[in-house]
C-alpha cells in the first residue's frame, strides 16, 4: 500500500464515522478557487484586452459567469487574502502586514475551517500570504510558499523542483494541483485553494519579471501602447507623500524608460499567460478523472495593479487601477455565458464557496454569495488600506454607482471626489469644487458611518 492509498483509507474511515449522512461527492460539487497575485481586471483577453493571450481564462468566462465590476476591498495582498479567508473587511479582522498573526477567532470561522467541519477534503498550494501558525491544521493537505526573497535574480521564481528539474513556481503550483486532483479521495468532495505567486514582480531583482523560456517569444513583436494618464501632470497632481512613496519607487524600477516599460508589461503578460496554461492542465486533469462536470472553478485576482498610469506602479491607492480585479465563476452544472454588472467584492468569495457546498455562512461574515439577489441591492461599499507605514500612505474610500470619495487617513484634509458616470478614469477631482460640496459632505458622512459599523464588529 503506497502513501496515497493509505491516506485515502484513513479519509474513507473518517467519512464513515464523522461525516453527516447525505454529504457525498455526487450531490455536492468539488470547488477550486484560483487566486492570482497582482492581476488587474483588464489583464484578461475576455475583458477586451486584445494583446494578452489568456485562452483558458477566457473560456471559463465564456462558459461561466463573468463579473464586470469586481473589486477588492483592500488593495494589498496580506489584508485582501485575510478578507478572502474570513469574509470580513480589513478594519474588522485587523490583519495586514506588521500586525503579527491573524486572530484565531476569525480563522475559526474561515471558509477552509467551515468546509472541513462539513465533510470537504481541503487543500491549499501556493502563496498563503497570511501569518497563521496553524496553517498545516487548516487543510487536509497544504503547502505554503512564495517567491524566494533570498535571491535577487531569477532564482526567486526558480527554486522549487519536480523530480530533478528546477521549475518555475507557476509550473510547480500547477503540478501540485494536478497531483491533489488525481489523488483526492473519491468518497468526499474536495475544495482546492490554489494561489499562484505570478504575475507578482520579484521585487529584489533588477529585471523584476521572470517566466519559463517557452514564453520568451510571446509578445516579442508587439509594442505595448503607452499607459492611460501617463503624462507627468497626472503624477504631479498627487500629494507629496504619494509622489515620494513606494508607488513612485517601483515606477522607477519598472516603467521609467520606454525599454523598462516594454520589458515589464510584456513580462507581466507572459507570467499571466503561463498561469493560464496551467489552468488548462488542471482542467485536463479534471477531465481525465471524470469529475470536470461536477467541479466549480472560481478565478480572482488578489488586488489590482498600476501599469504606469499616473507614472506610478504597485497598488495600495484608492484608484480603480489598484482595486478592480478579474472575477469568474464557472459552474459546469449551470448555463454559462452570463455577464453580471452588479458590484462583486473579495469578501463575497467565501460566502460563495460555502453556498456551492450547501453550507450556511457564519453570521459574522460581511459579504454575500455571488448568486444572492442581495448583490443587486448593493448601492455602495467601502475600500480601505489601513497599514501604517511611511512609504505607503494609508487611505479609505467609499464608492457608489456614480461617485467615489476617498481621503488619506493621516491627511484627512486631502480629499478626492470623482463622478464616475462621466469620469471613469478618475481625472477631474471635484472635492474643492463649490458646486459639489453637498455631494462631498454626503459621501464623507456615509463613509464614516460605514467604516464605523465594520470597526464595531471587530473582536478582540
């Protein structure tokens, strides 16, 4: 008996003894949640990008439900991933960089914990991104890893091995997913969380972006168009702490010359295309095992990304570049080809996962299932980036269908107000315009009420 047979025997015995009657793979779907790192909403062919090649993601969008207005509530990986685990806003769960471990009280109601308690076989592979000492106890199978920061070159992405071959992290993560699928117990439905490090730049390295050599020629003969709002005047309109902050530092790393810009955007696209290829291999593994017709796939980015707009890089700010992400839900049991314009948030993903599993979401969660009719009633919502660090100014925002209001927490007198109905690129700041002071006051008051509500929900 090999290790997989032995493990599956133990799982089978567990199912017989502990799993409630009526729970089986036949009447509950397998669920795969794929999270990419720094993939903005339009880095996807289906979104209308006619340069990037993402045929597998596009197919999921064509055959499933594509959310045209999907956002993260916090534009930074640590806090956003904590929200994806817990279904809570950042100011409620209180987790971001530099805050120690995420509180156990929130992880006790995280989606992997709830699913395991309700008969799902769970796995996680890739960038967990949240400090949590009990990671190994959270999943039936788990391997948490990210880019290797000890290396300031391609080895940041090329340090894991399959057999005797050193492979790119994207290939490694894809193979772990395939192995999990092939060896998952037939007696239980599974929930696989898959978190690619790509297309995140390898920050310590001068070249920033690394991909498999098979993608070297992809986009080679294409000239990437200049970014929107790339003129210096849009940069100079930013407050001093943004102009001298990390968004500008990383712009120098990636985009400050035409050569750097072409290299970086093409590298970013190549890395997304490589993730796309792994998704194709994962779907083939589902087909080979005969479970593709009962496996739901959810795809999302953990935050948005600046590709040189306003002469900035990274994320963190309250502009849509930082906040808007791709979101696709593919359910092979349902009619596909659906596009939804309702606002969808990262905090909705855990409730959606439990909804597919037939499990009631914890009352403390602040999101809604993406299939809920309540989504159509979402008229406004909060954005926040609360990490207090010198190089990135913390900020908060409120968005409605027409308006976006935001301010910097340490400089509340600097406010920005945009009429998104006529200014989707957020160029014309109306906060100091006398004609819009009533709108400004209304948005400010609404944001303070909303943020206060989520702060009160915090558990110590």
